[in-house]
C-alpha cells in the first residue's frame, strides 16, 4: 500500500531582479516566494538553492505549504523520514476527494472559491518522474466562498461564468496537461522535487505552464497518493480582459489583478 504523498507545488514566473543581494529568508518566506508571491529572480534562486542543500529548511518550507492548504503540519514526515515518490504506474484521480481553490485579487481586496475536478490522471515512469498527466476542471461548478450575502455571492458567480470571464456556456471545461518533468537535484538526497512543464487550457486557449513540486509524505495515513500544488496564471492570456489595468485606463480601485491562483489538492489511486 502506498503512503499518502503530497506534492506542494507552485508556478513561479521569473522576472529580472534588482542588483541588491538577497537577504536570508525563513522557510515560510520562501514558500511565498516560490508560490509566486515574490517574483524577483534573485530571491527565488536563493530559496531554491537553500532548499536543495538544507533538508531541515526544505522541511520548514513544506510544512508552511501544507498548513496554508489546510492540512495538519504534524502529519507531515520530512527530514526524519525522507519522502519517496510513488511507484511507477498510472494513477487515476478520485474526483470526489480532489479539490481546487481559486483566488483572485483586486485593489480593494480578494475573492476565493472552489472549482470541482471532473477527471484526471498522472503517470510516474520507471525513472521516478511524472511523465504525463491531465486534470480536467468542471467550470460550471465555480463557487464563491468569501461572500456571505446570497445575492452578492450569486452575482459574482454569474459574472465569473459569463462570457467576459470564463464563458462557461461555451467552455464548460478547463484543464492542465502535464507533458514532462525534471528532477531537481538535492544535496540532501531527497529525490522527489520536480520542475514540471505542461499546458493550461482555459476557454479553448492553451498556454505553457510550469511548476516546482516538492514531495511530502504522510506519517499517519496509509492508502492513496495525493498530488497537491498551486498554478498561477495571467487571465488576460486567455482573453479575459475585464477591468484589467493592461487594457483599460482610469479604472482606479476597480482594477482586478490579472493573476489568478489555483490551489490544487488531488487524490489518486
């Protein structure tokens, strides 16, 4: 029986950094940086190098990631029991146990909600790499979780489903297709950290997406394999330009951030 394995991942878009030297960061700081909350290339590289050469620091990062996603950090085995990748084979997602949380931000705050997973799978090859995978999202299941007023909640859900956002009537599904992965070398001997490449398809438009995945093994739960992480994308790449500062002037506090984050927790067998 395979132990439960959580892959804590995030899209990290690397931009040019300033010339100043990076300061030292905590594990939780680096989780934020590697999850795309800080996009300076220099700081990202510092965190990546530190996590590859310091097993205790990697453990701190993964515990912060697990806590943010709603899991119990005390259930995570890291430095004292090194995580292992799943055995080679094809794993089919359990849609009833898998979930996606979305977060969108604007000048005045943010909104969160959920999207159901319709189906999916991923393949681990004999080299211990994620060779391919597919996650299909049911866009008609979009919910909003941060607005209590029923009318306001329904208005936002309706807007998200409309043509100027996700156009759900014409595009009821979105998907993330994993096409390859590379093992991130680790001086600590942990062999379950990956750079993953793939394509994110929204409204019928496909754009490349990459993620850094860090494996974490549960000490207490026997059974299924779980794949968890975060995908960050620019909605304007998919023709979703509503209240974008890139395309409209004088919006003031009505500007909606172009970046959307999908926090993904998948259970597979």
